C-alpha cells in the first residue's frame, strides 16, 4: 500500500514538473504568434498552430487566453526571438531557438551550461548549414487513406509523408508551414502537433555512454526558461 502510494506521488510530481517547464514555453509561443500576426486565430495561422500545440499538451484555456492578451501588453514588446548555436561533446551540434526579454541573461545562462558540460557556444550562423529547416505536421495515421492524403497535400507544399508508430508526419519546406497546416485542416484531419524543425544534414551516431553525456547537456539547455526549442545532429 505504501509503495503504491509512493509511486503515485512520484508520478504526480513528474507530471507537475513537466507542466512547470512546458506550460510557460507554450504560453510564450502563443504570445509571440499573437504579437506577430494578431490575436485572431482564424486570421493568424501561426497563432492557430501555437494554440493547437498548447491544447495537445493540456495547457488550460484560461492560460491560452491570457497568453494572447499578453501580446497586447507592454511586456510583449520586450520579448524577442533569437537563436544560438553551440558544440557539445563527441561532435554533437546544437541549434537553440529562444524567446527572451533579456538576451544578455539568456546567452549568459547558455554559455554557463555549455562550459560546464564539455561544450562551447559558437558564432551565430556557423552551424546553420548543418541543418535544413522543415515544416512538420503530425496526425494519427489510422483511419485515413494515406495515399490520398499524400496526393492532396502535394498542392500544399508536401515533400514527404512519413509514418512511424501510428503517427503520420507531413514534411515540407519551412516556407510551406502555413499552407501545409491549411491543407491538413481542409482534409478534415485533426493535427496533433505542428512545428518548424531543423533536421541535421549529417547526423552522427553515438555510443550509449556518449549519448548519456550529450543528453545531460540537452536536458539542461531545454530546462532554461528562455529556450523554446533545441535541435541537434544526433541520429
């Protein structure tokens, strides 16, 4: 009885810990989307996608509404989107996308994380060519005619339709992000996640021991409040 209670307590703490890290990042992405394209999701594809992603992670509606409203406030003008690049142990590369109201704080935190974990920050643009930017829309693969979906989405910018573990990934150039999401919506498919990814052009394979070191660095980067997304060249 005591062991079962302890397991439930730890599981609950893990969920709360995840929410405490993920929810602020989701809210910030909504604020930035509303700031850029307006507070009406019907007229702002980026905001529509940000809200859908937030709902997929169970962000409450009141927090979604507050994040949209925040875009109209003075504080939103101080938040900027900026990216940083770094090298980690064993040939690992990192492309980090941030949203911050204090870039000095953000870069200082990231430098400390890299320096303490066998890595270093590099000049902006140095690693950009090591990644290809892609738009990705994910949805359940079951219950849809994937061949027909693939043909229909070509007109909306689809380059490749991947299926793994029951999840379909519609992939296109990053410039097709809005149209690819629009195409999925028009087909009556409920996307579970939409995102802009940076896919490595030359992925590297690591041993389990090496992967452990890189994952430790990755987790510490992702834990930073200003970090929105991290991409690596790990295969």
